[in-house]
RNA sequence: GGGCGCAUAGCUCAGUUGGUUCAGAGCACUUGGUUUACACCCAAGGGGUCGGGGGUUCGAAUCCCUCUGCGCCCACCA
C-alpha cells in the first residue's frame, strides 16, 4: 500500500476508532483469561471534557491497552455521574432563565426538566473520550441514576438502616441559603474576609454591672441563650451565677462557666448562640441551653428577629449595629479578618444551621478500610505519600451526612405515616413500607396514601461509593458472573482531591458489601495547571479547548504531551509545546517507516556483517529498554516509561540502528536484514501503542495486509529475551569512537562523503565487533591497527586507546600538544583524587567491596590513559 | 494553630538502602550542517556550591538539626 508523505491524523484516527469499534475489541466478557479491570471515575453527566479528564483518561487507556497486549481480558467500564448539586444547580439556573421558579414546580415536574437536560447534554463527554482514543467497553456504559443503579443505592440504604448504622439527627450542618440545601464540609470553601468585631454591652439582671462581649455577628443576639465565662477568670467573679439581659429583645439569659472560653480573646465573655454555631451548640448541649433558631431557609430573620423579621442577615446586621449604637449598647468596633465558609457551588456564605438530617455511622465501617491501606497494604496508593493524608482523615472520621435537600438524586426511602418524630419506616418500596408501618402501628387502616416519602435526596457520593460493585450489578445480584469475574478491579485512576469523597468511601463500601477491596491500586494524578502554576479553570479561561488541541496535535500527540511530564501525584504544568513534541514523535516514527518502506529488496545479495551486528545490538538494546519499561510500569511511573520508549525510538532506533543498516543511496537492501528490521519495527509499534494507539495501528497495517484478528490493538506484547550486555557495552565504546571521528570532521570541515583514513593503537585490546559499523558511520577508508603513533595526523583518545586521522599537511603541532597536555593534567588530577581515597585506611576498611573494586578500576584506567598521553606527547616532540 | 510534603540546569522533573554509571533526562538555548526518511531533522556545545547555615561520616543531593520560601490537608476561637 502506498504511504502518504505526511501523516494525516484527523482521518486516520477516526478510521481506526471505527475499526476497533466495529470489531468489538473494547468489549469484554468473562472468560478463562486473567481479567484486568478499570472502572472510570464517572464524570458529571452534563460536563464537558477538560484537561483533567484528558490526563486521567489517557492514563487509564494506556493501562488498559497495555493489559490487553499482555493478553489479559481488559475491561474498562465507562459511565457518568448524576452529580446532584452541580446538575440541579444548572437545571435551576436554566429554568430561571426561562422565568420558571423551581419552587413552583412539583417534584415530578422538576425531575422531568432534569431528565430532559440530562438526555440533551448527558454523554457528550463520553463522545469526547472517544476522540481521545479511549478504549472503553461502551456496551457497559452506566449512569448513577440508571434504574438498576438507583435500586442498588436504595437497597444499601435500607440495609444500613436495618443494621442500625443510619440514623436521623438534629445536627449542625452547613446550610447554603441560596441553594437552600445542606453542603458537606468538603463542599465548603473558607475565604479570608475583612469584617468587624463588635463589642456589645449586656446589662446584668438586678445589678448595675454590665458585661461586654465581642462578636462578628451582632444579628445573632436574638438567638443568644447564655453568656459564658471561663471559671478561672478572676475578672468576672462578680458575674458568676448572675443573669444577663440581651439588648433589644430584653430576654434574660443565664451566665454559665466553661473553660472552653479563651480568656485572651475578645473580652473573655462569650455569647452563646446554640442554633448558629457549632461550638455554641456543643456548649448548649453540655449546659442544657435553649436553642433559638432565628433564621428562615433563605437566611432572612424569622419572628425571633422581632422587627427585623423578613430581612436578610447582612441587611439586618447593618441595621442592628445602628440600633445598638443608638441605644448605647455598642462599645466599640474593631477591624477583624476571619475566615468565612462559602459554598463551592453558589459562593453564598454558609450558615451553620440545625436541621434534620440522615447520618451514617462511620466509626466501625471505616476499620477494614484503614487496615487494608495502612496495615495490610492490600490496597496501594501511588504515590505513597497520600497514605498520610488518608490516615489523617480516616482516623478522625465523623459521621457522614448523607441527605441533601435536593430533588435530583435517589430519594431517601423513608416513609412517614404520622406526625411524630419516629413515625416513619424505611423500605425499598412504598408497598413494603406500608406493610412495615402496619406492623409497627398495628393499624390496618393505613393506605399508600398515608405514606409520605422523605423529601430529601441522597448525597451523590452515596451512589458513587458503590460504583465498582454496582456497575457489575454486584449489589442486587451478588452471585452474577460479571461481579465474580471482574471484582476486585485492578487500578483506579483519579485525582487526590476526591481521595476522601470517593476513594475512601468505595473502599469502605467494598469491604462492607463484598468483604473485599474494590481495587488493588490507586493511581492519584496531579492537577493540570498552566505555565504560571494556576489551576486550570473555566473562570480563569486558561484551560485550552480539549477537542481543539486534538485537532491541532492529534489525539496521539496530546496523549504523549500530557504524559511526558506528569509523574503520579505531581501537578502537571501544561504547555502546548509538549503536545507539539508528542506530534513530532509521531512524525518521527512515521518517517522512519517511510524510509524502511521505500527500500528495494534484493534477494541475492548477502547480509553485510555490519547489519548482523546492528540487529544483534538493537535487539539487546530493545530488551534492556523493555526491562526498564516494565519496571516503570510496575511502579506506575508512566512518564518515565514513555520517556524510555521515546529515547529508544528516537535515539537508538532512528539515530543509530537505521543509520547502521541503511543501504547506500539508491542501493537495495538484502532480504535477511529487511526481514529483521520489519520484525523490530513491529515490536517498536507494540510498545508505543498504549501511548499512541492510532498512529501505531495505522503503520501496523502498512507493514503487511492483516486480518482484523491481527490488529495491533489485540496483538501480543514483545517477548522477553536475555540481554547481551557485552554487545551493548561494546557499542558504547564504538559510539565514542564515532563521536571522535565526527568531531575531527567538524573541526576540519571534512564533509561526510569524503572517506578518511583511520588508525588505532588498541591499548584496551577492545573487540573489533563494531569495526564495520564504525567504518560505515564514519565513512572510513579502512581501520588500521598500528603500534606507533601516526605522524601528521589528528588524534583523539577513548579510554587508553588512541585514534589517528591522517591529515595532509595542516597539523598545528602546538595545538595538538596543548590539547594533550590539558587532557593529561585533568587525568592526573583525577588519578590523584582516586588514589587519595584508596590510601585512606578508613575508606578501605569501611567501604563495601564493590566500591573499592570500582575505585581500583578507575585508578587502573587513569594510569593507562596517562601512559597513552605521555607516549603521544613524547612522539610529538 | 495542628499535620503532611516540597526546594536539584532557564523550564518541567529523575536521582531506590549514603559509595560504579552522581551531579542526570527531556525541553529551551548557542554553534554548525539539507540534492540521498524526517529542519516536526542531524551533529556538537554551554549551563547547577543540589534553597541558606550547621552537624554526623573515611565519604552527603541523599541522614540529623536549624533558618528561609512554597504547596496541600485538617481545625478554624467568638
């Protein structure tokens, strides 16, 4: 088949992706082979591909494709996540644009809008992954809100509830007044804000004394239910046991004592507002204080706010400060910076709020997950440094608030049949719930209509923590073939930012529901940043358009660009020139094949000696690289593996090997050599394929006509063979000789096509294996072995060997002498340092045998070289 | 404030239990080279007191202490 001069990625990439799909190579079914499984970290269903996804999924595809080549049954399960908060926020925003208020819609109406949205945008990101070359088993695509997936989630909720691990609690949560929902601690971002510290004076009941408190939130005085002082604080002896009067509302509240109060901060008096501060809540519980919630859902004041009722908290703050000042309660105002919690999604300031929530007890669930990672190392994190972070979180874990005040998500399967706090049952269906309720109440009159399901939805992570099991239907149907075959999965590739949200919880769920880990290894990628180290984000506009990058540099080029400098766990400073380098690598391979492809073969000419040696050498070099590559892969050092391959192909294969075996201009090549070159080329393509799947598959089919079963994607990874170290080190030596020749050519402006004479004094007794190659690569007339220095020649040395290139006339003796003298001085200095080390008794006594042997060898080499240099100098006069 | 981690060439990073190959790679840079696969190329070259200081050792980029500058996680004091 005729090869185009230039590689056209846009056509080639589509062609081969379709080909792979058509022949079903991404699809996996359980069989007798060893499975290799990855479940994708499901991207948000309405998301678009960004650089983080590109990196992440490139890594997964490299691992999957390599596993496939290694003969494993590779299965990469794709899918998307319903991302309740993000998606619901987007749907609400879109409805708002259309003039529709979410609160005017019924639950079903809203869900319809959300599903429409999902169906419209959902899966766009999966289509984009195909452009990148991801070899996912698309037949297995899952969505966390698929019926079967939701069923699994509900089943797990009911099970955990029945085990007594899920409870309802009145708890302080992070309330987002804009989204009117609860956020997890992880979704709250603390920002430093400039604010004021207000000093307020409270009167003491039946006394003329006053006390002063400092607060950043004067509007919360309506929720004050105590003043707290430190029992050790001598300044406030007079206050002990007294009562204080809250300004404006004139409520009388107790003055309590607790050493929680920091005597140094503010005034040493603390106002206690249990409804609006976590610490105050704890104090309140301890001292049995009343709880007064002064806010509505949207953080405007309720009736406890008296004449501020209905006003927003920030408006009320301003106005109340004014009122306090007018009545003389405001002592002073200080500037104060504090950290304010804001919503990751809506940016609204978070309000700590007490509300009814569902919680999962974590204390016992977490135990096997800690043991698996930190004790047994059953699950390994790459890089290992994240184990510390994991430990810290797992050992300080708090109960998980799994309810969200959202519609989009799995609705909590709790059904209320009465007004009492405990008048509810938990069941997988409303019918079952009804039966349970009848049993519980002994009231046979209850009907479906009496059963009112909880309004809240479950946290998205409560569905995704089951992902490695539920994608194989392992929750509903634990004995099915898929789950038995594919679980536990092999590698999980994700970002460290969701180590707790997701990774840790999957481990917990895995042990709870399968009694087994969900995956063996976790590869934590870094964040993709721009050249200025800024996180790539939509708001900064510094994130390149992923698909545009693919258009410009080809998917292969972008994949290589992303992996060239991204060690596991290290942030990746993304630079488009890396993609250029990736594309350049593709062109290099393409052109190398064009060269080979263009050779005419002649079956009658014998194989040159130089080609025989070149083949033997490259095969060893390849095997050595293969060992290195395996080692990098085993440590998940994908960048290093890629770099090793890059250098092997660029330098050893293209730079050296092809030049060694290349026939003279317009001359044919012998059949024997060409056959070996093609086999070598195939092996090269195999190791590049996981990184550059398209280009390699394309060239693979130029090499010869192949049936679909012989496609590169399903070929076999190169076999390991013994490495001939001798030939590798002989080449190292030869390459130094060739460099010496090139240097002389360059110095004297001798063009390559002019053959030159060459002599050697072989003090090293080095082998002549590579002589034909040195001769070819240096364009030498011959290599003469001589005993004495050649006069009228330029010289150079490799170790103690001396090489001569005869020069007609123009040798500058002084320059030669100077060069030799400098080399001599350097070598003598080196010898001295080695000998100093060797004459140090403590070194000889303390250093390991091998180190001393090496030092002795250095000494011997230096001595030999000095001898050579001295002889040369003497001969020059 | 508590915890973890990082600092090596202009940039991005390797450097495994202190000792061959320990001061490296890729990119960038400089110089020279295209009738013969590829200028998306080839050849050669410059460039670092391994963040500062101190210590342990025969020997330190590597171990210890300290200082400085960064990053991340946790708790966030009214």
